[in-house]
C-alpha cells in the first residue's frame, strides 16, 4: 500500500526560467499577500511567466506576478499585478544583493507553492544563457530521452 495522494493547492512553476537562465543557487522566501490573493492561489489561478524579483531599499520585491482576482471577492479584491514583498532573512538579503549587483545576474522566481499553510516562492540566483547554451541544453535533453527509451526497450534507436 502506498501513501495516499495529497490534494492540496497546486504548485505554480515558471517553466521558461530554467530554459532562459542558468540557476546558480536557490532561496525559499515567504510572500506577503492579501486575503483574496491567497484564495486565488489556492485555486491555482496565478502565473509566474513574466515575473521577476528586485531589491529596493534593503527589501526584496516580486514584480509582475499575475494572480487572478478572486471570483467571489467584493470591492476589496486585489490588483492582479501589484508588487509583492518577499520575506527573507537579513543574511539571505545581503547575499542576494551582493549577487545581483554583478553585471548580468538576476533574481528569478522559479516556483510558487504552499508549505504548512504559508505561500512560498522559490527564487533562483541566475545568469542569462546565450543562444548556443540553450541549443546545447536541448541537444542534451534529446540524447538523454533517446537513451532512456533505448534502456526501457520500448523504442528502437540506432546509435
């Protein structure tokens, strides 16, 4: 008998981030939200595709993350693309600030999920990939897929 499946809030991923950037280190941050935003996130109505994080006066902010307005919300509903404060320790903020002050380095949200009832964002310290790096990653992924198929035996490949 296996473990029973959890049917909690969905995990929202930024699928483009790992393709566009090479991630060097990750941090888990809390996120400051309003009530209707939490309800929309629990329903899975959010997107991290165009989101990015930045530093401003010693604080880390998440900009351009889309959270759909809650359907049953009243006039108290939230603005869907407002800036949201990220909650990190001072030591982590100093490390992030030191990293992103270098040229070509940025802070990218990778994943949004709930942990013990709190919304968390997985942030990646990243540097942008060049076009040839992206092509190499795609080739690597294709080769790995072919080898997996060959090992499994369900697909014949002549290498």
